[in-house]
């Protein structure tokens, strides 16, 4: 067995974290929103309004339930991973992105559109 380079472990952890974000639908939708919008900020309600107008979510999804999911789960998780800065008191998320996240989001979006 080869010794591992600590830098490789950190890179692997980042890849795992970013792929984990894409595996969570609400996180993925928020990243899709920011990736396709000129707005760098959004509220959970704005994200939910956008999500229900796309063909990416269940047509029976409740806009209010999505907004709650964005507020309590997706945006705090994206904040912990550094993809957004989320102020829960003001209910405002600011996109921070980055080339690595944007590349993975583009790949996931293409996979969903093309039905991989």
C-alpha cells in the first residue's frame, strides 16, 4: 500500500462533499438556480418559486414545503460547504460558487437534462 499524501485526502474530502451536495435534490436545485441566474443572492422563497416552475422537481411538490427545505436544510448545508453564505435570520443566500462546484453542477445538470 502506498502512503497517502495529506493534500490528496483533502481534495478527496472536497470531492465527496461536493458530490454529496449534488446528491441532495434541494441543494442541487439551489446550485442550478445560481448557476443559471445573474442574481448572486436569493431567498428560500425565491428558490422555491423558481424550482416549482422547472421540470426538475416533482410537479406535486409544494412551493411552501420547498421553501422550508431550502431554509432549514439545503441553504445551511451549502453554507457549511462554502458554496453560499446563508444568513438564516435575514433568509438571504449569497452564491460563492467556485470553478470546482460549477463544473460539477454543469455536469449534473447536463446528466439530468439528457436523462443519463
